[in-house]
C-alpha cells in the first residue's frame, strides 16, 4: 500500500534528468558513428525506411513516439499490441543482429534528450498493450509513476516479456523500481546492463 502513496523523489528526479541529458550528450561521439553504421546496415539489409516509430506510454500515462532502427520487414513492424518473439518471421537478418545487441534502441537517445524517456526506468509499452494490461493485471498503471527507460530493473533481471504472464512478472520488477529508485539502484542497473 505504501507504493500508492509515493509522490516520487523530486530532488532525484531533477538530478536524474540532468544526468540523462549530460550522459547522452557526452557519449554522442561514441553512439552517433554507431548509429550511422546501423542505419547503413538496415538500409542495405532490407527495403524501406531506416527508422521505425510507434506510440508508447510514458510518465503519468502520457503518449509519445518512440524511435528505433527498423528491425522488421516493411509493412509488418507497425502492428500494434503484438509481442515480438524469438525466431519471429517478421524480423530481418540485420534486425536479428541489432536486436540481440540492442543496437535498435540507439535512436531512443533522442527520446531521452527530449525528456520523454530516461536512460533507466521501466520499458515503455505500446498503448494497445497498456490499455489491455491496465484492466487485466492489478497495479499495472503504477509503472508509469516514473519516466520509462532504455534499460531497467525488469530488463536486466527478466528480459523482454512475450506474453501476459511474463508481463505480470516483469511488472513486479517495475514496481520495485518505482518504489526504490535511487542513485544506487540506477548505478546497479547500469552495471548489469553493461
């Protein structure tokens, strides 16, 4: 019950937002050339746009456009409310590699700079899935009390969820993060991510 009474950590929220922006800007000389290489690989690997965007749910349930390098065949990546799974036939050969190495997530640094995401927090989900899970999994909306992240406690301990049961387990990690987020926990998540 104490989780629902939390009003966040305003001082750490400001510090975390500054750390996110500074980290993304300082590391730009490393990740921008990598983005160029990934963009070239995606462009050569299959016809279609290099980037993929989709509406996701962020802080306080607000919608925003998430950006990724396209890893699926054209005309199938835009399906809402569908989990990608291992061996998914929609994923291109280049897409399999960039997903395994998490390189498809690099454009989300733009979302971090805009303040829609953080480097660390619960992964943002598709609106269709959020609407479904909010009615079927108790306490699901409370994961939106913090900014979503590129990596998070659930990501490093469980990985991606592929169905509703795994989503319920993942939610327990997300809620733990919401209740306990701090510099120490964020540093641990960053270490486990690397």
